[in-house]
């Protein structure tokens, strides 16, 4: 590992097959980083540094708070977290309807509805090798 590159937020190593795996981050701004290999990339970052993929519509009026995206030879996946004042059931129902309308198979879980404190859904598109997880968590003062 090169010390100068490490100080810049970069590190590289070889896996058991001798193939390079790189880890990159940006310590100056703290906006995230990722892992890069022959198999694909995984990126972790704040909402500004890593917007959701174009096929995943943002929730109206929501404030994104963090994302993870993975692109590999077998497809892409991601996790999108956000804050909104809307009830959990409205948020998850909107995403469920949009994703099902786009051909995704959706599974929903959590304590939703009146007074619900957390909910989530996961969706996979069988023909396009795409998946997404959406989490909704109740917060203080009724904000979600």
C-alpha cells in the first residue's frame, strides 16, 4: 500500500485470485467513497455526493440523508434514505405503486399506518437485474 495515496483516501490490494481491489474515499470533504474491483463498484456517500439512480424517482419534498449504490456485472442495486413529514404509509404506498407499475416485485414490511414508527420495502426487477430498498423511519415531532 502506498502511504501517499492512502493519505489522499486511496488504497489498493489484491484478492485471493491476484486481482486488484481498490478502496477510494475523500477524507477532505467526508462525502463518501467506494470499493472498485473487476466485478463492479460499490459507492457509499451522503445524498449530495451520491444521488439515487435515474430509474428511482425521488420522493416529492423529501430530504435525502444517505445512499449506497452497487453496480456489478450482474446488475445494480441501491439503498436510498430520506426524511419527509408525510405519513409512512403514504411514502411506502407511493413507492410500491410506482415500482410495481415499472415491473418490480415488491415486498413491504414494518409497523406502518397510524402511529407507525418504521417501515421498509424492497423491490427487485426480474428482467433488468435491478433492486432497491427503501426505509422509512418515524422521527421526533412527527417528521419522517
